[in-house]
C-alpha cells in the first residue's frame, strides 16, 4: 500500500520511553480497514540501534522491490459503506462481504 511506511522516531514521539531506548525504536505505519480510512502506527523496540537500522533498511527495501515489480498503488481492499440510517435494524448489524 502506498500509505505503508517505516521510519525512525524522535524523542518527542516516544516521551515515555527510556532515553537510551529511543535510538532503538522505529515506527511502522499502515492504513487500517475502516471507514473513514485511518492509519495505525506500531512502535517497535529493537535490541540495538544497529539492529533497528537493519530492520528499517530491510523493510524499506522490500517495499521498493514490491513497487518495482508492479505492486505499487494497488489497494488490497477498498471499503465502501452503504446503508440507510433510517432503518433501525441496520444500525445494529455488523456484516461484511467481498464483492
């Protein structure tokens, strides 16, 4: 997904983290399957700064390989919300289908 990203964090992003751990933390961000669309971020603590750099590099290289092979800008799922809010049962119904 074009909204997927992986990056280092700043101290201001992880204010509750131990000061020594900040160089070892990176963030993975991806879109969530919600309407309206939103993003979810996952903070990952590596064993060392070297290990963090390795993971960030590997994930970014994987994303680049996917884009080179034609996987770019292809959404895996496109959510649509369709209902009539005037119908009382529909507001309480949870369902999904692939069309």
